[in-house]
């Protein structure tokens, strides 16, 4: 069997890393940047931390901020048109998953205009050209979109999200600067952190997992589980410290892994909750993670024991595996509870379950789940997060 691994060409990490951006652009002979960033980041001056550096370097740019929390087909198409009008020859994505996913789709279509409908990018699209040169600058510690070959777009007409998987969409350069994450509010810190933990755990237990991805996922689980509570406390006190710095690294490491081996049922179900109820993606993942871990436990062999080891769960090395499985699931649930994640989804009702189950089963993440789940099983799992 051949395993493929795709990563950024270059990544920068640590406080002040954004200062490397002008040099990366000028060394390549690029002339104008199309800056994708959401309106709140523009409003509160976060985007300006990067554009100020471009101003100082005399590097031209235009800002595109028509981006929604769950980016839509229209967001992408409007962005493609705006980029064409701008004359830009490179992209800088500044933000969370929404900004980076929008930028990925824009960059892919700019170089592969035959996919301008956006829907045809769903799944593994047969694009021929790499996306426009992109530098990705995350402002949340969770999605890892800066290092993945995945992005998610919302189709409001069909009330669904669809996942696109394409080696041509990965940003050539990732700039993971924890200072860009300093303005994250408490709720977003918690939700994106639990999204990162979900990436690591699902990536470690997915059918495609292997030695190289395991190395990244276990380290990501260790870093995230040991630092998320502290990062949330720092967000409450508005005093960023080591917790946030470690989360910036942990979420990136998780992305290095899952981008190459896939995810599973948590993400397939979470995508449907976001599409139908506008549930924030990280919150949906956090609610569903312990529920789906409990379901998958008996199909994961000794893998929960290794999760218990890196999370410092008591008895990971001595207890029978069924006890370890139970304790690991409880530890994950307790982490979500400690950082303030709700246990149930607002709006979720029995009448919607058939459609939700159909949508989850059709999601690109679903085949990776280690334990098969039929229609009724998926409905039963959704019921566990019903108010």
C-alpha cells in the first residue's frame, strides 16, 4: 500500500512570524495580494497587523471581506470575480476556517475556471493546476486549514455543507503566529480548541491512519488536552500566555495528520448540524466527539489506550481495555465541559433526523469512521445531543 503525505512548502511558527510575509512575496516576484479576511477581523484591526506590514514594504493589496462564518457558494463566486478585477497574483488568507476555506476555493477556481460553479469541487476534484500562490495566516487555534488539503463550502439552496479534498488547494506558506490569535474570545477559543482535538482523535482512529500520521495525532492530542483549559483561562483574563502558544502549535500538528488520512463520523455529523442549524463547527464537533468515541470504541483496538497515555488518564496502562475506553471518553467529555461546551444542539428535533442522517452518510468524511453506521444508528447518535 502507498501512503501519500502533503504539507506546506514552508511554514513559520512563533510570535512575530507574520513579519516574514512581505519577504516571502517579494522573493517570488509577486506584485499584488488579494487579502481574504472576515469583516470582524477587519473591523477590530486584526487584519491590519498583516496589511500594515504590506504597507511598510510598499506591497500593493486589496482586501476582500465578504466572508460568512460558514462560507457559501456565492461568497466564493463573488471572491473569484473580485480577484479577477483586482489584478492580484497572490492570496493572503487571514482568519479562521471560513476565511481560509474561501481563499482556497477562490485560488483553485482562479487557476481552474472550469470549476466556477463551485459545486463540482465537492469530493476529490480533478483540478489540473495548483491554486494561486497563497499564504495562510490563522487567527484561531482549531481548523488547521492553513496546512490541510480540505475545505468546506455551504450550499444554502440544498441546506448542506460539502467537503472538497484537493492537493492543489494547500497553501504554499503557513504563518502560525500566536499573536494573531490573541483576540479570540472565550467561546471561540474553546470551540476551535475542541475542533482541533476532534481532528487529532478522529485522525488517529480513522481507517486511513498509519505510523506517520499517528506520530502527529498523538502529539497533537497531548498538547491540546494539556493546554486547552489554560488557553480558555487566558482568553477570560485577556492575558495570552503559554496555553495559547501551545494550542497554536497543537492544532497545526493535528492538521498535518488528518489532512492526509481523513476524519470520520464526528465531522460528517457536525457538518450537517452546521448546515441545518448554523451550529458553530467547533461546538458541533465537541458535542458529538464523546458520543461518537463511545460508539467507535470497540472498533479501535488498543488505540484509546494510547490516547489515555498522552492525556494522562489514570489506569491507561493497567486497566482492561473496556475500562480504558470508558475512562478516555469520560476524560474527553470532561474537557469539553470544563471549557464550557454545551451538551445539546439548539433546534435539533426528531422530525429532522432522517434528513440529517442522510446528509451525514453522504459527507466526504463519513467513510473514514472505524465502525460502520447505518441510517438508524446515525439517528440514534444524533438523539444523544438532542435537548
